């Protein structure tokens, strides 16, 4: 045999030996370790391809994992019947009437009734409340600083509260005129009680809707003015705004009772204070003469606190707390104390002041509407109109299309 043939045969034999050795090595390595000692391999030329093929052939193929089947998207929502939970409420809110017609000894063309609720606000699945919330418009007896958006609406009547009241009723649709006797403040004009009472008489003659009369916040001056106002407005059943724990509330209550009026009991975001003031007023007044006000904080300035106190007050009353079973009043005008409602800001971010202020007042009112407020004191005509439309829409005066609202998920815009 020639040398060339012997070399080729030797090379093939060597490759076969190496392949066999590697195959055995991989098999053995599955369970154990193998050490080769004293082995020496010499070759003039070594082809690795057959060796690599042998190695690759020993590598297990990856197991193919079946992909999960793609479920088709639902074509419609599952239909299910929902029955709202119904709660029985042992308590109810007393009704407080404001205003008196001729047959009742007054001169008003109509009266308004606050309260009477037996279920929380707009819980129509539990029952219907008898009296919708009432919206009043603020009128002041003297010029005060007003936001431009408000001032432009009433600039022609700022010096005449009677004309201001007429505009509020006939043009802006106020259900009640909320007259503020700001000028009686000792730090302003210190208007005497007799002059303040004359202003009340003029407003009563100018409009035929019920009126609410507020003071300046000075407990001593308010007491004197309220006593005189109650006297000259006898028979009209006005709403006095307001009595507080830091004034001689008993004397105010006696004047209110003597002349047949009603009163707002004002406390600062405290259910305990509201109970205390009501207990003391009960010594003089029947519950049907008392409206409560737990303080309104505007959007962005504590609205969540105001809402919580009002909602808890209403729910406690419905659950049987007899000292809180009164209609709730809201000084929604406080929304205009928020700087964002009237300041000149970047309109690209904040919007125009002409709309921002009314929207601020509307959002404040609608939030507290859900808490159960019965009487809103408001300022901007557009805000008043909007809130009245919402109240009408969600009470017996409006038409509620349940299909439209329940199918909002599939609606297109």
C-alpha cells in the first residue's frame, strides 16, 4: 500500500476515532465527568467539519411551544340586570317656607319651600324628594369690589339695591333675592338700623319674590339691624342671614319668632357646632324656622371639606339625627374669593376671565348640589342660569333619557 493511501486511511480512522470518542464523551457527560489521561493525538491534517457535525447532532433540538389561540374580541358588552340597593331612612328634613302671599298676610306672588327630603340628593332609585333646590341672586346695598365679569352685568344698578333686585328677578331669573346689608358695617358706612330697614322695605316693594336679608358679620351691629328689619318686614316671612354662636342669637331668634320669619344658623364646618347652635335655637324657635349653613369653601380653596361636612350632615339627619334635620344653605358666592376666578392669567392655560369666573361658581354649586344643598346664594347670571338648568334637568321639571346615559360606553362622538 502506498504512503498516500496509508495516510488517507489513517486520517479517516483518526477522525472516526475522535468522533466516536466525542459521541461517547457527550453521552457520558450527561451523568458524569470523564477525564482523559495519557492520551496524545497527532495528525498532519485534521478536518473539523465532521467533528462539528457530530457535536451539533448531539445538541437537543428546542421544544416548540404552541402559541395560545387568539380569542376574538367581544362584539358587545355582556347584558346584566342591576338592581340598585335601597336604604330605608328613619329621618327626614323639615320644610322651611320663605315668603308669604296675600292670603298668608304678606305681599309675595309666590313662596318657596326648602327641605322636606326623605332620601339623599338625586337618589331617585330610593325615592323622590318633594322640593327642588332654590337659587337666589346676591344684591348689595352699597358698592363693593366686584370681579369685572360680575360688575359688567350689574354696573347700571350698583347704586340702587331696589333696581338691582328687579334686574335679578326679571332679567336673571332669581327665585329669591339675597340682600346683603354691607353698609351697616361700623368699619364702612355704619348705616343705622332704621336706614337699613328702609332699604329692605324698598326691595320688598320692588320685587314680589321672597327675600333673604344678610348683615355685615359684626355680631353687635347685626343684632340691632336684624331686630329692626324683622319688625318692618313683619308678615313677609323673610329669611334672616344669619345667627352665629358668637352673637346674642337668642335675641335674634326672639325677633324672628315675634314677627314670623325664618333664620339661617351659621357655623364653620363643624357638625358639633351646628348641633349646639340648633339646640339653643330650639329654646325659642320651632325647627320649621331654621335653615343651617355649615360654610361654603370654593373650588380649590377647601371645597372638599365643605362637601364632606354638608354630605355627612345630610346623611346623619336622614339616619335619625334630629338636631341636623334642617335644609342646608350655601354661600356659593364665595367662589369669587378664589383668585383664579377673577385674576388676569395666561388665557392659553386658564381661559378667559369672562368664562372662568362663572365656571368656578358653577362647579362649586354643582358639587354642593350633590351633597344636598337646598338654598344657593349666587352672583353671576350665567352661573345662576346654568345651575337652575341642571336642577330642572335632574328633578321633575326635566326629561331624563335613561337610554342615552346608560349607553355612553358605546356612544360615538
